[in-house]
């Protein structure tokens, strides 16, 4: 496992400046929705900020009074809707929060010689403004990165009231406290924002840019370039290549460039070129996983044709003659990786396979009898319904050609129509599954709504709105 991870990383680091096979576009609509959801989260975080105690001393007529403000907590915080916008160069976001108001409460204590006094205080902080610019980037290995480019903060005004003890003595010094507390808050705002950006960056840094899809495939999704911010929003190009987990190798073809459609009325769009499908196909093929041994037991009992020499002898007379009434098996394997081609009207798949038929002698020995090349073409449809990706496949053409035979030459027409019938039978089952939906566009935290799927030459795109699911 570790070895394969290292090999994949090795492959990733040596391919640079390649075309992304997956593109994710975040539109301004998506950005504004994300901001709105994040604002609620930030408001919650603000109420959990803890302030350290503030100590100092003030000089009054009789001498120095030492004071401490403790247990400072936020009781109310009105976060107005922040504004967020894309920045083009360098790519990033500018976030502005204006007119934030915070009400805080706490305890005060004073020491004047041996006299101790104390009570509570209420404070309101008005017109807090914070503007932060975060820059987006890409690490050498394709990890996304984010850093704080600039931050400005300003605290407008502070009101403070002391209660209990000899608080009347304090009231004259409110002005002094106001300044100190305003400074304390202002001093903390930008470092707080920068700390949050840094902790987000720390998450990105350790985030996996490969996702294991099943036991065979891993999908590599490092950035191919820094995010590009244009008129339609932010475009993030990802490698989008499947590898075989055990033996990752580069396929003998490359991702072709494609241009995402402009869909500003959706929050986001994800585009995927046929390279992604073909890399999955190649990963299975290169690991020799695209093969299937067909035996008579796999053929439904009601079928008029069975995988034995009596049954197939009707089409290949010499077979029945040489091996009377014996079971057979057929090993079917891909001659090359099945090729996917996304077209505006369908996703076409062409499969070149080889079928090697053998006779099973009564003592179990298998004797190869003929080899047939099977070229088949399928076309499939994909659509989104009820939050699921659904599809259907139909067989467009099957051509059988005899490659070699130990039982004399024979015409393949009859076998071809058998293959067609068998194929249709299998597709009925496949289509049942595909119609139920094979990919749910929903996670624990968010789901895609109003999604549309479009196919164009060489790629497909899903444009969608997102709904955050509150947990
Ligand atoms: C990253 O992937 C590895 C192995 O696939 C896994 O063990 C680890 O938990 C993943 N890390 C994260 C943060 O998802
Ligand atoms: C061969 O298949 C036919 C049906 O096509 C069946 O009647 C026959 O019993 C089978 N023979 C063997 C050996 O399985
Ligand atoms: C894809 O398949 C469809 C349906 O069979 C066919 O009409 C179309 O010509 C095919 N396109 C390509 C480029 O092979
Ligand atoms: C099985 O039978 C065939 C033909 O009768 C013979 O040539 C072969 O050696 C036998 N194989 C075994 C493993 O007995
Ligand atoms: C099926 O494919 C063969 C060759 O691959 C071609 O000659 C034939 O016209 C095709 N048939 C159809 C119905 O597309």
C-alpha cells in the first residue's frame, strides 16, 4: 500500500503542465451561498472566543489603584452579512465584515493598598470592521493552498458600565478602560483571522489528493494549476486520472483540453473529460482484470442454447463430431482497454475482445477449439433524477471474426446473433441497476439540487446548486 502510494506520488510529481481531466467551477452564486452558510458558523465561533484577563493600574487622587478585568465573555454578537468577492490576480477572495457589534460581560476587581473591591461590568463594542484577503495557490505536489495576503481591522467605539462595589470610583476612569479594551480587541482580530486561514491551510496540506474508489482504483485529483478566477467564477483544474492501486502506470494517451460551459445561474459545475473514463478502463485493463470465464452454469437453464458441443455443434458441425456431447467454456478478455468517447448524443464505448473457446473433456482436461475476435460498440445515456446519477446502455453492434480454429472454418453469423441475444440479456440486468441510480449526489453535509447533466464533444458536465444539510 505504502509502495503504491509512493509510486502514485512519483507519477504525480513528474507530470506538469498537463490538461486537467476534471474541472470544478465555483460561480459567484455559489460563493455567495457558501458565504451565507459560513457566516452562521463564524457567528457561532465568535461567541466562543475567550479573552485573557486585563490588568493595569490607574492613578487617582489617593494613589495607584490596581485593577483586573476577568471572565470576559461575549454575551451577544450581531454579525452583519459579510461581503465576499473573487479577486483575480493573485487568485483569491476578499472578505469584509462591517459594523459588527459585540456585547461582552465580565468581573472587575481592584486593589488599593489593603482595600479590595469588585463587581461586574457590561461592555458594548460597536462598528468593528475587518477586511481580509486570502490568496489561493497550489503546492508543487498538487495540494491546494491558501494564505492570508492582508488583513485590516478597526474597532469603532466602546461603551462600558461598572456595577457593584465602589464602582462609582471607577466611572471617572471609563475613558481609560475604553481605550485599552479597544486596543486589546483590535490587536486580536487580524491574528485571529490569520490563525483561522492558517489552520485551514494545515488541513489542506495533509488532505488526500487521491481517493480510493474501490479495491482496484484510486482517483488522483491534484490541482494541475493554480485556480483561475475569471468572469464566470473560479475554475479549479484537477488531474482526474484513475490508477490501479497495486500497479499504477500511465496510459498511452493524454487528457485533451476542454472548455467548461458558462453556467452562472448554478452554484457550481463539474466537468469531466472522457480521459477520466478511459484512465479507469486502462487501469482495469493493465491489471488484467478485464477477463471473464464463461461456463455453462452461468447460462440460464431456460436458454435454448447451452455451452456444450451438442448445442454449438448445430453451428459448427465438426465440433460435435470431434467432441460429442461435452461441456465447453469460453474465456473472454479485452484485447485493448475499452475506449469511451463522450459525444453530445451519447457516451460511446467500443470494446475489442477475444473469446477463446475450449471443450472440457470428461476427465477435466480443457482442449482449445477456436478463437474469435469480438468487436462491440455500445452507447449509453446518463441523466440525473431524484438526486441520483442514472443511466442506460444499449448495444449498437457486435462483429465476430474467426481468428483461429481447431475444428475447421465456420461462419460466425449464427454465433454473432447468439452473442447479440446474450448481450441483450445481460444488458437488461445492467440497465435495471443503472435505472435505479448508481451514484448518489448527496453526502452527510451537503446535497446537489437542481442538477443538470450535459454532454459535449469529449466531456460531460454537471451544473448544480448545493444545499448544505444542517447536522
Ligand atoms: C489519506 O489516505 C490514507 C490512505 O488511503 C488514509 O489512511 C488516511 O486516513 C487519509 N487521510 C485523510 C485525511 O483522509
Ligand atoms: C447440451 O445442451 C442441450 C440444450 O441445448 C441439452 O439438451 C444437453 O443436455 C446439453 N448437454 C450437456 C452435456 O450438457
Ligand atoms: C456514438 O453512438 C451513437 C449511437 O449509436 C452513434 O449515432 C454515433 O455516430 C456514435 N458516435 C461516434 C463518434 O462514434
Ligand atoms: C484426459 O483424456 C485425454 C483423452 O482421453 C487424454 O489425452 C489426457 O491425457 C487425459 N488427461 C488426464 C489429466 O488424465
Ligand atoms: C458493425 O460493425 C461492422 C464492422 O465493425 C460494420 O461493417 C457494420 O456496418 C456495423 N453495423 C452496424 C449496424 O453499425
